[in-house]
C-alpha cells in the first residue's frame, strides 16, 4: 500500500493549480523536445516501454532545466492516458538535484503524493533516495526519516549513499553527536556500511565547528578500519586544512608526510592549505619553498594558491615580494582574478603606497580585469587613512560613473576618513547622501559617526545620533555604547556616562572590558579615583574580568593622584589574580615613582621587572632618566643612558631631549650641546622639542646670542620652530635687557607665519611691565585682542601687578573692573597683587576692604594674601590689627607659614614689643613653623640694634630648645 505524504506545509501547491498551469499545446511541448534529463518525449505506451526498458540519453547539449522538467511532467500528468512512470519522476528529481534548484523542491511533495496515490505508481529505491536528499537539503529531517523508514519497510536494500544527505544535514546544523551516532552505530546496524565518503562528511563537519581533536580521532579510526574507509586525499586535505587554520603546523606536516607513506598523493588543495597555514604564522620562506615543491610534484598551483601566498606576504609587510609573485604567476600563465588584485591593492594601501595601488587599479583594468566594489572600497579606505580625502571622493564619483555601485562599507570608509581629518560636517552630509541614494547605513556607520562627534567634543549631537539610529530601527551594539561612554568620560561628563552604562544594560546590551575601562579611565582623570576602584570591584562581581589595560589605567590614576602605595598594592593584586602586568604597567609605575621622587624604589622595580622576564623599553628608561634629572641625579641619568644602550635598548629623541633638558636645568649648557652633537652623530635626529629645550636653556643661562644661532641652525636643517621656541627666545631677551629685540622677534615670527599665542604675549607684556613701560604693555594688550588673541587671567594679573608696582593703583583697579566686564574671572593672584599695591602705596584701608570684597565674591584668599596684608599693617605700625588678622586667618582654616612669622617678628621688634615676640615664638613654633635664616637675622639685627644682645641670645636659645624638643 502506498501512503500519502503529509502536505500541510505545501497545501497551497495543489495539483489542480499545477494542472491549470499545464494547459499548453502540443506545439509548446514540442518546443521542449526534451524530457527530464532529456530523453525523447514518448508519444505512446510502446515508446514509454522502450524508455523504461532501456533509456537512451539525449546529447549533452539538450539538457533541460528543472523548470522545463516540471512543465513537462505537468504535461504528462494532464494527458488522459497518464503515460507518467516512476522512472520519469526519478529523472525529474535527479534533474532538480543536479541543477540545485531548491526553489522548486517544495513542488516535489504534492507531485509525489499525486503520482503515488492518484496514479498508483509505486516509488522505488531511487525515488526514496532522491526524496531523502531533497528533504535533507531543505533541512526537513523529519520528512527525510519518514522516507528512510518507508525505504526500509518496503525491504529495499540500502547503502551508505542513502545516508549521505542526512549526514550532511546533521553536520551543517551542528548536530555532530547525532551524525556520529548515525555513522558509527545506526548505519552499520541497518546494513549500510559507512565508507570513506561517509567519514569525510563527519570529519568536515567536526572541523567546521573547530572540533579538531575529535576529527583526528575519527581519522585514526578510519586508518585502523582500512578498506573502503581508508582515508583518501579529501580526508587528509580536510584535516590538514583544519590544523593549519588552528596554526598546528607540526601535526599538519606530519599528516602531509603520512600521505606519501600511504601512497595518497597530495593535490593542489592540500598544498594550498599548507601554504595558508605557513603564511598565518609568518613562515613566508617555507611557504614559497612549498610552492616550488608542489610544482615539482606536478601539482599545478591555482589562482587561490597564489592569492593566499600573496596575501600572506602583504599581511607581513613583504609588499615588494608580493608584487614579484604577482608578476611571476602571470608570466607562468596563471591569470590573477579580482580577489588577487584586491589583496595586493589592500597590501599597498596598508603600507601607505597609495600611488602604486592606484597604478595597479589602472593596470588590472587595462588587462581586462574588472574591479569590483571591494576593490574600490579598499582604495577609498586607503586614501582616507592616508588623509587623501578629496581623492577618495573623486574615486567614489569615478566608480559610480563606471557603473559600480558603492555599498555601506564604501560609504563608511569615507565617513570615517572625513571624521578623522576634520570634516565632521561633510561626514554628516554624506550620511544623508548615502541614505537618499538608497544605501542603508549600518551599526558600523553610525558608530563611526558617533565616534567622530565625540572626538570633536560634540557630545550632544553624538547622543542625538544614537537616538536617531534607534528610531530608524538600527540597534546599537556594545561598540556604539562604549564609544559614547568613552566620549562622555573624555569630556568630563562622568555621571552621564554612568547613566548610559545603566541604560545599555537595561536594554539588554552587555558591557565589555573596554566599556568598563573607559569609565574607570574617566573617573581616574576627573578626580574619582575611589569610585574607579569601586567600579573595578563591581565589574568583577558582575563577571566582567578586567584585563591588563584596565589595571594599567587604574595604576596610572593612582600614581597621578600620588597614591603610590595603593598603586603598588594593585600591581600585586593583579598578579595574584593571574593577570600578568606588561611593560606598559611597569613603565607607568616607574614613572609614578619618579614623579613622586621615589627614585630608588623605581630603580628596584626596574630590576624586579627584568628578573620576572619583562623587558623594559625606551619609555621605561626615559621615565627613569627623567626622574633622575628632576631629582638631583643628573650623573646617574647619564650612566643609565649608557646602561640602556649597552643592554640593547636604543634611546630615542625623547630620551635625549629629557637628558638635554636635565643638563640645561642644572646649568650645564656645554654638556647639553655636546649631547645634541652626539645624538646627531649616532643617527638620532633632534626634533623641534629638542631644539626648543636647548634654546630655552641657553636663554635662561643668559646665552642669548648662542640661542639665536641655534634658532638659525635648526631652521637651516629643516626644522620649523614652534611658538614655544620663539616664546623662549622672547622671554630670554626680555629678562636680559633685550626688550626691543624681543619686540622685533615678535614681528619676525609673525612675518614667517608663526602665530604667537597668549603665553608669548604674556611674556612680552611682563617684560614691558618689568621695564616700567606700562603704556606699551597696554598697547600690546589691545593689539593682541584686535588680532583675535584672547587674553587670560595671567595676562591681566601681569598688567595689574605691573601697574601696582609702578604706583598706578587706580588704573589697576580700572583694569580689574574691565577684565570682569569682559567675562574674565580674577583669581587670588589678581587680588593679592592689588592688595599689595594698595598696602605699598598708602591704601591700607582700601586693601582691607578689598580683602572682604574678594571673599564676598567667592574668591578665597591664601597665605600669600594674608602675609601681604599683615606685612602692610606691620609697616604702618598697626601691630594689633596685624595680630587680629593672624587669628582671623587661622580661624578661617588658613595656616600661617614661616613668612607670616618672620613678618610679625620684624614688625614687633621694630615696635620694641620684645615680650610679644617671645609669646609669638612660644605659641607658634610647636604649632606650625620652623624658623629659617630670615627669622634669626630679624631677631639678631632688631634686638642688637636696640642694645638687647642678652635678650637676643636668650630668645635664640629658647627657639633652639623648642625646636629640639619638638623634633624629639
């Protein structure tokens, strides 16, 4: 009895519908003078009998398509005498499977039911085999097993071939266990002994999902069984390819050798896989030798072989060798394809050889190889990465005009280039352009733009773009959120970054280590080191493991906040948790120790990292050299330079610049100049920073003419000075009597195209003020403003101080009001300068009022401000008010210093208040100060002048005793 197949999934494909489409005439049928795999169309039962008995295939030029085969079958089904046979149906199925026309597969089920039920035609072994194959290809294993069950029930003899499509389906669906059970247990039990092809299917499936060890176990089982399971070239090649993809070349080449011993000849694919494996690990010479070997073994390399080797050479920076191989393959008659050209063009672009890449584009076109969208996208990306944005835009227009449609990758590369090279607005316009042309941006495109906006500080627009992409149905991913969180942190918007973290979590997006590292970095850089430490524990408790970058960020934050001990503790903690620090981690810690004057501990850490197998780099040594230079160890710094060189670590321009700066700051200009010449002789080119350091050093040591000579020398060597270079020279001229030359140099730098900044102007204004040229200083202020250079609080402080020192108090007060009205906030220095001027020029009461004014406006005075006023009161004989001010400053939390004490001692002595001096000394020494040379000098001079030598001795002895007791 023939059972109908359930038609539920295919109910819309009714037989009547088929028959309605089959009403074509005999003339139409004769147009298709073929049947199925194209035997002649039978016109009678006798002809059909002949076909069934001994099919005679048509010529290979008369094969029909699957659609034609179905139409022909419909024709037969519509005939009154129903000449259709199971053979014809089998031929139909065979044609469809051979042509891989899966779109017509569903139509086979209602046809099967119609033939078997309505026509009463019994399916045979081949029918079931074809139907199992179709079901498997449609991933309908339930139906495949129904057909398999019927095949077995009807007593048909089965073999391994029947199971092939089922095994393939199981493997493609990652049902390896089921496939293995079928291969190793069910097939043998049912009498379908697996063969090499069956095993190859499972091995290929295992390797496609990375189960190399299981694939090897199966391979060894095949070797053991032998016979029809003996591994063939496909088996070996498949496993070799899997091993090469995992970079296990030892096992791969062992199997390659085994092939020869088993008399299995490697083929082109085998060699190509091995060459690919060698290229992956950078064994390029071996890969090239293997190419020669395969040619020697009569295995012709194909375009894939060459392309893989060329790709390997390009990826490892051997672009010239790749070009030679490209020419070689062409000369040997192997024509490269568009993929080969794309690989080489990509390699050229990544090695900044843009012109050669463009030449290769023209060359491939002239040789008849049409570039595709990938070719153009690679070139556009290369041009953008090399800041050639306009040429990239031209290439976009060129590819369009040649009929090549760009894709989202093309546009994303251009948008990225525009964002990175100052064209953020054009990038936004290009986003709209691509959308208007029907190219839909993806999450990568939006992430690039959001990153660009963040890097330009335009956080609000970046956030808007996030909301817009979501509203347009584009789901942001962890990269998008991480970019925004990093942008918010870099723009000091920590709270909003934390909110965004919670938001992304609530939307089901899991943060990653980069997300948390960005937040931790933001907290460290913006005064939230404790919160950063808490966040580290939070991420760990939530199952997100920090990496060496996260720890290095935190250690850097702790060092920059002078929490060296905590930084060292974190180093030990990360090591104990199995996170190995790298050279960056150690360099950060060494730099932190040096910046906190802990040089010896930094040296110990250097030895420790070496003993643990971590090699320092030039940054590590440069940090140590900088620390030694800044903390009195210039000779040790010079020794360390020789040590690093003897150990094979080459100093760079930064190392030399640090040492030159150290020598200059120690006044050792000659050795600094010698070091400049030595670095040049050793092939290290000084840069503008090196020259600027030396010029500044020469100026600070009053060697102005030599500094000017060095400026000309650096220019002649092709080094363009920067604003800092000129500012150092102008400062030197101002400080050493060359104010007019300084003014000339300002004009020179401007005429040469070097724009002065606010620091340059401040130096000149300060120089003019110190020379008493207040009017010219004010003129320069107006000129800098008219040229678009905004003065800052330092500029105004210099001018106000200069006016006060030149007794122009009223003008100084006017300038204070003027700076406020222009939106410049004064600071404690501004007010202190004004208070000092008022005190020195008879305005002590106004000075007291100004102190209250600054406090009422929210500007907190410091110890210097109070010292100025106390000194003013003392000099005006207002000792009591000076003492009151002392108590007032202490009550407000401002600690007096030794200067405060010296001012008061001097004032009391001058007013012959010796007992009060004793009281002051008695009350203050244990609390907050240790006397200095000025203290002793004031006491001795003032007391001895009044004939109070004995009292002076007594007081000095008392001070010494108190200090000794305090130290004890």
